[in-house]
C-alpha cells in the first residue's frame, strides 16, 4: 500500500520591495549609460560632419572615415578609390565599413550585457527586479540576430587590416601641404599624431582579438587541446586577452575618440602636428 | 493547528532496498542495488548532493601505481594495517586495497574528472601513512567530485528509467531532507522497514523494505571542536544499536591534527592533510620544526631524521625517508597537543602550519585552491604569505557497526552498514584517503550483499509490526507535545563541551568516569527537552530527536574508552600511555539490552598466513605476541633472538 | 569585542510571512550563519535555516543578505558596520518552505533532463587517457557546489516565473558546457542547449558570475563559449558555406531526456 499525498502548491516568499540591496547598485548603470550616450552622440556628429577628417601631408585619416570611398573624399584620404559618386553626406563617407564597425560593437558580448543593463534595465543590477512584464531574451527576432556576431567579427578583422593600412600611411607623409602650411618630404616620418594612431590601432587589434568569437574560432571549439598544441597556445594567449575584453571595449572607445579629436583639430588647423621625425 | 502539529498520519512507501544516507557509500550501494534490478530508495537528512562526503578534500587512496609504479595492493594493505595499529579487520583491509583501483576507475567512467599525470592517467598525491603517492584527487575538493559523480550516476540511471518506463523514479528515488528515527523489524527479528519524518513538511513516513543499508556517516557532532557537520549525530550507530546490531571499536575517534583554531566560530574546520603532503611543515611558537622529536619507535625506520633528508624526499622519495609531518594522524595530533601543553603554542592556542615559506604562491594556488579560499574568506589569512594556525579537531570515528567484510551485513538479518558508520576496516586509526575509497569499495559490496540477501529471501517479505510503528510515532512526537521544557540547543552544547573535555584526544580514567555520570544527567534532561513550533522544517524539533542518538553514541565511546587500558591510534590514555599486544587481540563490542548498553571483549580475527607474510617479522613483533607469529615465514628468526 | 547586531529576518511560509526584527550578539570573526544560529539557540528555536558544512563546501546555506544572494557561512559580519540593520531573506526565485528555507526541486528536475556523460562505450574503466590541459575547462565547472545562487539571481527566472519551463538556468547550461568540453564525452548537446534549455534567454548580463561563491567564470567560460558553439553550428557564414560546398549532411544532436514536469 502506498499513500502519497501531493505536497501543497508552494509559492515564493512574498516580498514587495523591488530589491533589498542597500549599496548604490544604480551607480554602474548610470555611468555606463552616460558614457555610451556621450560617445554615440559624438560619433554621430562626427560621422556626418564631412569636414576635418583628413590631415593632408601628415596623411592622417580618422578611423571614423576609413576607408574613405565616397566620391566626396578628398584626395589622399581615398587611398582605395571612390566607389560611389559624390553625394551630400547623408551617407557617411565610410559607409562601407561603418555598419560593420557598429554591428561588431552592437553584437559584442560585452556591450550587449552592458546596454541591456544600462538602458533596457533587464536587469539594472543583480537581484534588482526588472521593469518588464515579459522577457524572451535573445530567443526571438530582433535580438536573436545578435548571434551574427561571428560574421561581424570576420568583418572586423578586415576593418582592422584597413586601419592598419591607415596607420602605415600615417607613418608615410606626402608632399601635400599640411593644414598649417608646412611641407614634409615624402617618405618615412612620424609625429604625435602617428603615435596616437598607432596606439589606437594596437588597441583596436587587441579588442578585436580578445573577442569571444575569436577565442572560439582559434581554439575554444576544440575538444582536445592536447592534439593541437599550437592552437592551444594561441587559445591561451587569446584567453588572456579576453579577460580584459571589457577594459579593451572601453579603452578603444576612448582611443577612437581621442584619435578622431586629434586628427580633427590638426585638420582644422587648431594646432600643427608635433613632428618627431620628418 | 494543534491537530496538524501532532498528526500521526504516515506516508507509506514500499521498496526492495532502502539506503539511509546519500554520501559516497550510500550512493554507491544504491547504484549497485539498482543495477541488480532492485527498487531502491535513497534517504538523506540533507539535500541530494550535500552529504558530508562533499567536504572531503585530500583524495581517495587506491594503489593504481600511476605515479610510482612500485605501488600495489600489498603495499596499500600494509600501510592500512600499520596505520590502524594492526587492529583492523584484515579481510576488510585486504578487500579494500585490492578493489579500490577498480572503484576509482569506475568513477572516471561515470564522468569524474580527476587531476591528471603527464601521460594522461589519474594523478596521485602523497598523504600521511601512505608509502607511495596514492591519493586520486581533484585539487582539494575530491569529496565534491566523488559525490557529484555518484549523484550524476544516479541521475543517469533515472534517465534510463525515464526512457524505459516513462518515470525517472521507477527504480531509484531520492528522498532528500528525510530523517529516519527508527528501524523496524518483523517478529522473527528481520529488518522490515524504516520510519522517519520528512523535514520539509514534518510528516511521518514509513519505508517498508526487507533490506536496509545504513550509510549515515559519523558521530563528530558529539564533540565541540569538530570538522564534522550537524548531520553527524551518530544516527546510524544509534539506529543499529536500537535494532539489535553490535557496535565495535567505539573508543577509537580520530582527531585530525590540523583544524582551524581561529576565529572561534570556525574552530575545528578542517585544514586538509594535503597541505603537509604538498610540502607544508609544522612549527611551534619558537619557530622549531618539532615533529622530528616525536617519531615513535615503530615508525623510526620509515621517517627522516634531519630536515635536509625530509626536504629531499618530496623530489626523490625512493632514496630518502618521509618527513615526520606525514606520520599517521594520531601521532601528529598528539605531538601538536604536547607542544601546546608545553607552552609553545600560538596566540590562539594552536601551532603553525607553514607552506608559505616553502612553496611558490602559484604552486599553492593550483594545489590548494580551496584552502587558500577558506583562510582568505574566514580568517583573513593569505596562506601564500603567512603560516596558518592549526590544532587538533574531532574528525572521524573508526568505530561502527560490526559487519561481515564481504557483504557488509550486520548481525541483524537484512541490515547492512557501510562507510563511516561501519567498523573494523580502519582499526584504531584511519589513514587519510582511505575513507573515500572505503565508501566505494564497500558501498558496492553492500549493494550486492543486500541484493543477495533479497534473492535468498524469496517472495515472503518481513512485515512491520504495528505496535512498533506506534511507538516510533509517539517517540518522535514527544518533544513537540511537551510544550514546556529544556532547550535542545542548550543540552547539545553542554554535551559537546563535556565530551570534548573529558573523552577527547587525551583520556584519563577519572575523567571518563565523570563523563559517564554526566551522561546520565544529560539523558534525564534530554527526556524533557521541548521544541515549540510547527512540524514543517522545525530545527528545534529535529535537534531534540537527534539528542537521543548523540547520547547513545557518547555513552558507547565513553564506556569503551574507559575499558581499554592502553593507548593505540585514536584512543590515548594518559594513564596507560603504551601499546599492549594483549589488548591488540581484543575488540570491544557494544550492544543494547533494554536501555542498558552492554560491552563484551571479542577476540580479533587473526591474519591469514599469506597476509602475515607480507610484513617483516621484525615489524610485527612490535605489535603481536610470539604465539601469534608462529605461522610467519620468518618465525625461525624470532626463535633465534631469544 | 562583541556587539548586538540588528537583524530583520523573513519569517513565514508559503502562505505569508514578514520581516521580523531581532537583536543578536555578534563576536569577533563570526559569519552571518553563526549569528543566525545564535538567534535560533536563544530566541527562535524553530527558525528554519538550511546549512551543512559551514565551510562554503556544500552550498546549502544560500540566502539573501541585504538583498544580495550569498552563502550565510561565507559572509563575514565584519563586512557590515555595527550600526546597520541586516535584512535576511530566503532566495526569491524558489518557492519558500519556511523562513529561510526554499524548495529548490526546480534545479533537480532540470539536472535530470540533461543527457548524462556519454563516453565511447568501447573504452573500459581504467583506460581513459586525458591530458590535464584537456580537462581544465570541465574541472572549473565541476567546482560548482550547487548552491543555486546563480539560478536564484538570474533575472530570466527570478523576474519571470513563466520562463522556468523553457530555461534551465546558468548552473545547468554550465553543466552542458562541462560535458561538451569533456574530452571523453561523445554526445552533442548544442541543439538542445538552445532549444530545450533556453541558452538564448541568457542576455549575458553576468549576474550569475557575480554571485558565484566558487568564483567560476560562468558567463565568460561556459555560457558565451556555448553560445559560440551554437553560432558555429547555426549562424557562422563560413561554416555554412563549407557545409554547402562539401554537401556533408548536418549531424543530428542528442535529444533532451524527457522530463516529468
Ligand atoms: C572536512 C573533512 C575532510 C575529509 N577529507 C577526507 C579525504 O580527503 N579523504 C578521505 O578518504 N576521507 C576524508 N574525510 C572523511 C570522509 O569524507 C567521510 O568519512 C566520508 O565521506 C563518510 O561518507 P559516508 O558515505 O559514510 O557518509 P556521509 O557522506 O557522511 O553521508 C551520510 C549521509 O547519511 C545521511 N543521514 C545521516 N543520518 C540520517 C538519518 N537519521 N536519516 C536519514 N539520513 C541520514 C546524511 O544526510 C548523509 O546523506 C573527510 C571528512 C571531513 C569532515
Ligand atoms: S549571464 Fe545569462 S545566465 Fe547569467 S545571470 Fe545573466 S542572463 Fe542569467
Ligand atoms: S555555478 Fe556557482 S553560483 Fe551557480 S550553483 Fe554552482 S557554485 Fe553556486
Ligand atoms: S567583440 Fe566583444 S565579444 Fe566579440
Ligand atoms: S553551510 Fe555549506 S556552504 Fe554554507
């Protein structure tokens, strides 16, 4: 004889408060939201300005306009040619790369977490009730599309190569007149601007390589590391970088802005580039 | 509401085998019983996967020979017997040494992920009393790995039943947070079932089953300073006594040499022996590495005499002798105690365990991550930079239910015991790492034993006697019905303190006698403890019920400790400091008659000649009388000496 | 050294409950669990708390302390000031049994649906050969003490009871990752990770990682790599192209074990 009485239906502890946290849990979300907003505003304005994106002579092209393939691109900036005719800048000059740069960051695992928290508030902080009645995460469109991060990663690698090409140019001044009117000799040479671009490109590479997709492709997808010692070594290096992915996400935002700002100021002849060699 | 609190309604279940305890031994037994096609229930006081085994750190001993190929079962057997000071049941020690490797490999096939050697085998580490690196381990969380693996194996079996019967619990079901308070027998004296309550709801439950496997673990909660959790109230020991089974070796309680001593709230929490196995040393407040002064004669030949030799051993164990920090636990615990008593202790009443000055931080972090975590979080000590303060803590009971070595059957038909609740395997002192392997070796055997018993039983199943069931209900309800009375927490706290002070690491006749008379008073108080509140998850009530078991066990320990007039392993008598070959031949057996515990002397099983021959006669003569050695291959040598 | 701490403890059962105020003595070096035990021994003998090892090894004593999911036995009183009031509540995501004890059976049900370790049947026990570098990843996940704090904190089910059906929670998605990365396992749980266990619900906001007492990098090392493995199967353009060219039929994933929900 077996008598089994079903346990009574149980409910959660009824606690009204949205959270009982006593620390300033809202801080982080606010800081992230503010910084991201500032950056996006700055970038938007800059991308559509259509001025001061290239410093001739020095050969500095801001990353926001690279590759410069619109018909309006000034000579020197458009090292890869003009792909469409000149039209007023409702289309950004770097229309070819910007969607991917944007897509890469938008689908980045770190940024996703960060803006879900900061803007969408799901959750605003851990153990703080979110304001939405339902939640389906990244299971449906549009958010399910974030799984395309892998694709954006591949594009980001190409764009990093383009950035590197810009970097090479920044170390190879031309005889064109610089915004402040000086003449440089054609050949190897660099100034503070080149170094800033160098730092930016190094950081961009670090950010791109520390991507979770990269970690997966290079080795993470393997089951037996011991059978692939080289890939295991690479995976280890990428994993080390990956630990700093969040930090790199923020430093690259900063370095992009600093690089652009510097080039803008030099291009607008606010001050001349400080040359170190030629 | 009064109705609900005192309701006598009972849920009933019927099983072939009921395993009480979801630790390593219980789960292994249940897996075996289920694999033999029996309908099996696993009962546990705590949640599934949280039994005490989860706390084991160092490793599981098995002579796989992965690190040192010279290792084999004979060496393991010798080490075990030496560690237990030759009081072990030799058949158990033999089975254990022979079968442990297979049981460990089996865990691996079920998904356990042990640390690896360079060539991809299971890595093995050094531990006190083991001649070769022998402990399969995962960092310092081996118990977690074992219990999780067995838990996941149970789940795998349930999944098989999901596919076969559409019901994962068709043949194996876990009753978590359920406490058994009585075993029930049929009029012929055979096991018929187990009675208890479900902690969640406070409801009573009866499991009707012809075979019960006790796997309830130890008794450490009877002592104040202990590495054991609340589960260790000696339930299985008491249930067995109450059901008419016999306990043995109850005087042997292992005090682990290294428990935390500070802060007070964590006093007793274990510091794994691997700290010493991996290079940690013991120092007193003068900075002296004192263990060299305490190597006893019987171990002189195997242990280093200088620090240089001891340090060389870690890298070249074949040509150097072991550091004395790795002596068996009883020796190390006593030495630490002596240092503290002599006034060379640390500010918080321990001694120093130092690995910081001997190994790199990276090494410490990979080998001892959870120790690092534990000290950091609980004591604000960074063990990669500072020494730890440690002292002895009650850790393990060698004593337990007397069982048949091959089948784990007790003297009560249908009752089996395995794991820490069983006795005999470890003699007077258990070697580190021998428990985890004991759990799986004898867990499997108990499952088999129960299955064989049931097939011999045939169709007729023993039936529970209604009157016994009523008594069990009344007994369990008593503290709730009482309304006013003593607090169970207070009685328990005082009991722990008395046992620690009077029947602890070092014992004296007068003190143990005092303890025995105190216990009488505790019993009177326990009879009137009250637990206000409701039935559902009422810890006061649970404590009140556990007190009966702790008192029974405490009395057994004290009685046996008073009787045995020698010092051996986990039993140290200040007034009888030496080891006596005459006492070695004796097991103290306890049983319950009415409400009186009776104790008899029982000769210990002799070593088979082939097992005897595994030792040199020169070693055996330190433990055994000449007559016992007559059958030894070198017996002639013994004659010449005289 | 001791002082009287102000505690607000949630007392009650499924039906109802409330925060009740207590004053309890605190001594040097104590953790929250010690103080709750003192409360139990001196003022509230029937206060329900779940605990076992008191050393952060068993994962029983999960609760919320000042709103943060934590282990009672690993939260030192010294992390709070002597004047502040500590609010102690049961885990919110699971039904409450009594006081601080919750019904965590959800987790055991999920565990039972994940296909178990599936080695090559021809490898006999004792013949497994695995390198340390091959087991490191699984070992990190096996440090899990099943405290279910991550499950409790994850907003997917904490704030949306209705998602419990389709989301297994970080602990069990990590279990899938552990098996997928186990060098001797041969099953393929990628499809079911997404379809039956709801990996897509995770929006990688990392609260599971934040509360894990074992400091397992759940999101970075288990969840994201699993998302990547699934992306590799479903969304990677190069993989897609490769499979079109070679015309290799897509292998079928292991199905989930039917549950009794
Ligand atoms: C801190 C620590 C570290 C250790 N390290 C090691 C080591 O490195 N190597 C080693 O070999 N050994 C070690 N040990 C010893 C070893 O862990 C234990 O001896 C062993 O785990 C006991 O296992 P068991 O199966 O007998 O019982 P346990 O794992 O203790 O399980 C007992 C079970 O019985 C249940 N139970 C008890 N009473 C009842 C009841 N009345 N009703 C229902 N259920 C009940 C409990 O809920 C539990 O599920 C260590 C012990 C401790 C405390
Ligand atoms: S990272 Fe994913 S699984 Fe972890 S808490 Fe956030 S949503 Fe839940
Ligand atoms: S992953 Fe961490 S938080 Fe989650 S159950 Fe395991 S130990 Fe707890
Ligand atoms: S760029 Fe952030 S994860 Fe890929
Ligand atoms: S009691 Fe075991 S983790 Fe806190």
